[in-house]
C-alpha cells in the first residue's frame, strides 16, 4: 500500500472472488450490532423524525463510521469499500442510514482532497467518529438534474460572503452539525453557466437561514427541507477548494455517493429477500408452503439474480475508486443496477407477503420510499443513462 | 372517434372468417407454405385465385359501382387476421389493402375495377417505408416515362400493375414494363423485390394523381396500410398462442404436463392479455379506416406501436415454449417468427409509430 498525493490509501485494483476474512468479520460484526436494534427501530425513528442516534453512536464508537477517512484524522484509513460494507449491512438489517451517504460519503470524500489544512483538522475527526454530521445542499427549485443552473448566490462583502437564495429537498438539516453548500459566485460569460463555489456552513442555525419542512413519501429518519438564505454571512475560510471551481470538489463526492446509494438498495434487497424466503416457506394457502409455487419462486429467484449482478458492479466500482482509478462509469452503472434490483426485490417481497406486505408488522412497505428515492436523487436514472450514453458509448451529448 | 364503434366481431364477420379459414385449411396448410418458401415463385397464385374468384375477397372494401362487394376495411381486417394466422403467401396486404387504398384515394376508378376482379397491384415503395414518408431517391417521371429504381418492394413480383409515387405525382406502370428482381429476404412467405424502371428510356407511365392531391392520398394509404397490417399481426399472434397452449397441454417433463408449471402458465396468461390489447387497438384502427374517422392516423400508429411488439412476443414465446422442436425447420414456429419480424419493420417500426403518435397528440418533438 502507498499513500497517494490525494491522501487516499492507494490499493491495487483487484476484486477478490471470495470475501476476505477481514470482510467477513466486518460484515458480521456490523450486522450483529444492527441486529440489536432491528428494523422496528428504523421505523420508530422514521415516524418521530429523530435520528437513529444510539445505533450511530455505537457504530461510531466501534470505529465503523470513519472507515474511509484517513487515519491521521481519526478515521479507519481503509476505503470506500469498507464504508459501503458497513452501510450495506445496516440496510440488510432494515436500518438504511442516509446520513452516511451525506456525511461520510460526500463530505468525508471531498474534504480530505479539497479541504484546507484547518478544515480537515476541524471537521474530519467529527465525521470519522460520527460526533459531527454533515449534510449537503445543492438542489434548488430550478436546479435539480442541471446543477449549472444554481442561482443561490454568494457575494463578497468585505471579507465575508453573503448568501441569498433558496435550496430545497435538503435532507437532515434539522439534525446536522454542518452542511456543504453550493452557491453561484459568478457566471461564465462564454457558456452562461454559473461559476459555482462550495462552502461549509458551520452552523445550520446561523442568522438569516430559515427552513421549512417538505413532507415526502420517504419514510426515513431524515426529513427534507426548503432552506431560505436571506443574507447569511459566511467567513472567507468557509470556501472549500477554489472560488468559482466548486464543481471540482463536488465531482469527487459523486462516486462515493453513487456507491453508497447503491448499497442502500442492495442491502434493502437482501433484507427483503430474507424476509420473503422466511415468509413464503412458512405460509400455506393451498396445503403447501406458497414458496412451492413457481409463481412465487421465480420472481424471487429473478430478484436474487439481479441483486447479485448489481452487487458485482457495486464492489467493482468501489474497488476501482479505492485504487484511485476512474470509477465514474462503474459507479453510475452500479447505482443504476442496484436501484432497480432493490426496487424489484422489495416489491416482489411485498407481493409475496399478500396483505401482510403492507402491514407495518412485516416491515417492508415502509422501505419503498428510500429505495425508490435512489432512482431520483441525487442523480436520476435518466441522468445516469445520459452519462453512460455519452461517456461509455461516445454518443453525442443529448441535453 | 366521437362514438367508439363496437369492436366486437359481427355475425357477418364471423361467417366471413369461417369461410376464409376453411379455405386456408384446405389449400394453404403450413406444410405447403413451408414447401413454397424453398421455391422460386413469389405468391401462391392458386390460392390467390381461390380467394379472389371463389370467395370474392379482392374487392371486399370497394363499392359496388366499381365491381366491389360494398363491405369495408373492417371485413378486410378479418380476412387479414386469417391470412396472418396461416402465414399465407398471397399479395393481399400489398394489393387489396395498400394499392387499393391508394387507388381509391386518387380516384382511379378504372384501376379499382381491375383490382375488384383480382388484378394484383403493388405500390412501389420499400416495404419498410411508411408511404407518406419521403424516400431518399424516388424514381423520376417526365414526359410519360419513368426512370430509376425502388428497392425491397413487397408484393411487386406478383403484381400486374405498379403504382409509383414520384415527385408531385402518383403514376401507373405496367409491371411487365419494369424489371422486377426478387431479392432473398428473411420472410420468404412475403417476398420483396427490387424494381428497376431503367435509366435510359425508362418505362411508360400514366399519371393517376398530381400535385396537391398526392400527399393526402399517400397519407391515407399509409394510414390504412398501418391500420390493417395490425390485423395480420393479431391473427399471427393469436395462432402462435393457440399452438403453444396446445403444446404445453400435451408435452410432459418430470412426469407432468409442462403446462401445469406456473412459470409457463403465467407467461401464456401474460401473452393472452397482450393479445387482448392488440386486438382492441387493431379492431379500433380497422373501424377508423372503415369510416375514415379523423382519429385514423392516431389509431393506425397506435395499432402498429402495439401489434408489432405483441406479434413478435407471441412468435418468440412460441419458439421458446416449444423447446427444441420450436427451433426446427419441421415446425411452423420459424415461419411465424420471420413474418412477425418482417411485419414489425413494415410500414414503419413500432418506434417510428410511437414517435408519430407523440406528434399527433401534441407532445413536444424529440430533438434530432
Ligand atoms: C427525499 C429526497 C431527498 C433529497 N435530498 C437531497 C439533499 O440532501 N441534498 C440535495 O441537494 N438534494 C436532495 N434531493 C434532491 C434531488 O437530488 C433532486 O430531486 C434530483 O437531483 C432531481 O432533480 P429534480 O427534482 O429537480 O428533477 P428534474 O431535474 O426536474 O428532473 C425531472 C425529470 O426529468 C428527467 N430529466 C431531467 N433532465 C433530463 C435529461 N437531460 N435527459 C433525460 N431526462 C431528464 C429526470 O430524470 C426526472 O425524471 C432530495 C430529493 C428527495 C426526493
């Protein structure tokens, strides 16, 4: 192993066919921890809108939240693969944790590469231990898939930035400690696109910032908010990377985000298939377990096949990323396959439960939102296809 | 359509179907169709004579004033269902539907009278091309002569008369005056041929329609063709389903009829529902063509968008669920699969028609 200039542990790009002993131990340890809480814990917090604090703290204390953060900042110094394993196991036990995508996944990937020395020292240890949580504010009413259209502006006033504008669908702001903010600091005269800059908002309760909840179909502990910035003042050192070049750090958060979104889906798919197997082998309707019918078996088998195909791509994308190789195509493909496989497995499991599929007691239908979400946010399935069409196939840009 | 017509089959249509089916069972069993695919002759002349002379099916949709039977495209659609069902090699779609619709649209009464008696005509446009979609290099017409080539025309080798769209006109050419060269094609139950009118002197041609009358006539013939082709696809799909149901009801594996496995039952049930939808859109398209409803363009493209896909699905399921035997020459499945595949390209692909439906229902155009 060597440390790359980027500070990431560089590994060779290999993917073992069998899980290593370390992976087995990591999976079973995390799985045991989550198993103590179970899906009812997730459900209860989804209802109350409180974070899964006890689980989060236990994972943090055991060092499982900061696996992708360099050791010098209190992290595990491992990689995205290990972090993704943790999140997949959480999801496979019915406790998918969106906060990990945002905090460790996005902020935890961007800051080691683009943060100043002070920012790294200030924020990374908190991300690694889980004591401080980041969320991420990019989307605006007129800037979703097209982030170049961001209109929330940051203007220098003396040595402070003054932020004005609106963000929406921002997850978890009510329970975060800090957040990353993308704002426009200028316009590229040639293209008309915004020159974007990435900021850290240290205090989510800062003066001039209002938030309003947006009710959504997502049943998760994280709530979504519209954020109104009315003259919020940020210090000059809140900028991450260079002024006007915010897309660069942003892009370094994208692949981890794709992989982590994907493992939420593969994890929930595993959870759903486990549930379906347990249920259909015990439930009898015509004198034999319903699992004896091909109409029940085959859809589950298909879901299992699609799940394993998706997982193959997920771990490949993670391994490439950890080896410092270009991983954009694989990460997008992984997210595409996993979001479909997750939805299919969950939907099939719901169907095979009959009426119970919709009952809270069986803990399936409430996971629909978090899996379905992965086809919309942070990039939609269509934008993934645009990426593959353009970059993998070399087709003309269509939008 | 303001009042949606009944999409059910009338008694008259049922009787017509029974007469055609019985004729085809005697004179066009699939073994004969298969055998003919190895021969050199495009179109089963003997069968054509039986259909046109004995059953009088050539002028079915034509008025009695030109010697037709005074029925409508609805009845023609029923005949096409039966012809599709038996993958017959007769130029019915190309002559009785496409050429007749064009002749009718340009008011070529003399030609219509010939068609009503069983003369065979073909419109010289590549089979895969919607008639109202401009071809890249159409034949040129000047001073009573036509020059140039048209590739891959279905029903041309069987034709007595060719109707040729040229710039600003539709002209009539005697098939004998053109060089018609059959080319091998996937579906040998409906062959295609290249037409060459010659480069130098060309061939003699008479004008049937000119200028402003041309686009509307081509559009009408295109819509009728697309609408009616759907019935052929429907009949084909229906037959594939029947053959397959019959087979899974007698074939045993693991000590059971394979049709008792849910995996196969459900697939066939899915196919049944797809065919029910195909029937609805095909019947609606035929009904719109019959009364020249203003919904015809939408109905025709919708029918193609659906039926092209369903016919292929049915033929593919037929091959798959027959196992190895479905893959052999001695089983008709391949005839259906090839016809379904060729039909899916004919008069515009499903994708082309989906796009057209989009334009017709005012969806924003796709960026090119
Ligand atoms: C529950 C939830 C949580 C979220 N959390 C966050 C968060 O924490 N932080 C944050 O910044 N954002 C968040 N979002 C926002 C999310 O990232 C956006 O919704 C997403 O990027 C899509 O943008 P949009 O909603 O504006 O859709 P649009 O961009 O308006 O897209 C609408 C539709 O058009 C399609 N489309 C758009 N452009 C093209 C094209 N070129 N080609 C083909 N199809 C196209 C899209 O695929 C989509 O189907 C969240 C959203 C939800 C629902």
